[in-house]
C-alpha cells in the first residue's frame, strides 16, 4: 500500500460536458455495459429496452432462446421500435413490428414484411445489431463493432466469486435512485471504506472493522462481521440459508467487486446486492440496486427480503447523499482536484483504469 497522497482525476473529468461526450464514445459505447438480468427475458419474444449513455437498445430473446441486441430504431424512417419512455420490459410476440408504418422484422432482426412493397424492393434490410453476452445471470451489451471478450473485461472477479450461484439467483427487491453525481464519484465511493465511519453508523455497528477506514483489511478474503453476525441485514442474521457451495469463510463474511464500468457487487452468504450505474450526463446517474436471492428462498411462503432491504436502503441513501455533496463541492471554483489517502488505494485503481479506457497515459 502506498504511504503517500495520490492526486485524483482532474476537475473537468467529473464536471465537463465535453469529457462526458468523450466517455460516451470511449467507454459506454465501446465496452461491455451491464443492462439487466437474464431473467428479465424469460420467453421467446421477451424484450428489454435500455438506455446506454443516450443510445436506446432493445435486447430480445429469439426463436433459438439466444439473446440479441438491436438499436431501437426502424430501418424505414427511424421510429423507435419500442417507446423508450414506457416500461423497460415487455414482449414482441413472434415478430418485431414498428408502430409507425408496420415494417415487420423477425426476432433475428431481418425484415420480413413492408406493407405495400414488393420484397424485391427491400433486400437484405435488417435491424442494426449490438453485441450481447451474459455472465452470472447478468446481461451485458457492447456497441463496439469489434467487442473484446466479456470474460477479459470482467477479469479476476470471475474466479473470486465462482462459488456464489449468481446465474441461479433471482430478483427479490429493487431500489432505483436518481443521484445528482458523476458516475465515477459513485464508483470511487463504492471502492473505499475510508468514509464508512463518518457516513455509515449502522453499517459500522454490523462491521466494526469499517470504523478503521478500511485499513488493514484483506478485501479478497471477505470482511468479517461483528461476533454472531454473518450477513448484511440490520440484525446481522436471517432465517434464509447460506448459498450452497460457499466455503467456510464466505458463509460468514462479506465480499465486494467493482466490475468496470457499471456493475458493483456486494456478496453476502444469503443474498447479493447488485448495483447498475446508468449515467445520463456528467452530474446525473441512475442507480438500480437489485437484491438477488436463491430461488428456493423466494419460493418459501415466509420469504421477506426487507431485513436486507432495510439495511441496504439506509446505506445506499447515505452514500448517495455524500456523493451528491461531493459533486456540489467539486463544482466550486476553488477545487481543481483532490487527493486519495493511502487507505484508498483501490480507488486509485479506478483512475488508472479510467485513463487507460480513455486512451490517456497512465
């Protein structure tokens, strides 16, 4: 661990419209971006509409049960195939039909019918595609014309969470927050616990080690709770069983992962909290927090996710409030950049990843 202060990214990286436009090209429209869960698309024809930094994308399950991605735009006159201001999930049925002039596409994206036109007049017209892949039940989209491997982007996290049954888990509770802060401020906040003592009193009751600012903790081994506690709930316990297959440490500790650019994972023995960051500008980010549980627990008539949900909503709101305060402070003419303390080394790693992603010297 470094024993010295390290500079943060420059002021404009958190505030500038121009930097945000560059990020859209270099990060959000080039890398694999989390958009939802595989279970959001249960049947042939099921669709999910998502905004990826200003691009509306439709993910659909085709006739072969494969997930496909298309830009949400008809090849005829540019109408949206699905109203992007409406519900995010729905079903096309067996074909995709534009609501404007009824141009009709197969679930494979190929044009099947254009009213009053001879098929010979519309050869080889298909929807513009986007790459789709999955990991751990999470659905990712890449708008790159030559995307890298999703496994390469996720990296070592694949092995670190291999015993958690991520692909089997299902959503039990969802919180959606509109946060007036840059997405990197939120990611940086997630990646350190230097702030936990001042910001999260309830969390520190559950995890007393967090009062030390995260210093001296072996994050890869998981973080211990207070004596008698073993999960992220208000009481530190729950009637839900730990996931099968966890090792002895994972059954009593908490793990966290930040998978760039927009998936934050917090893994307890009985549930997983996933956070999807969806920035809409340099100072606004939608955060979707899903609490994921084992299907056996969801099927239990006494299932109640609120022992975990109450804690997570408290901690989340504390985080978003301080992130918004940071964003307001950064807008001061006096602030030209700050410093990372030695116990914030993981946050420094974000700056290194960011410079590389933006094609800047590291």
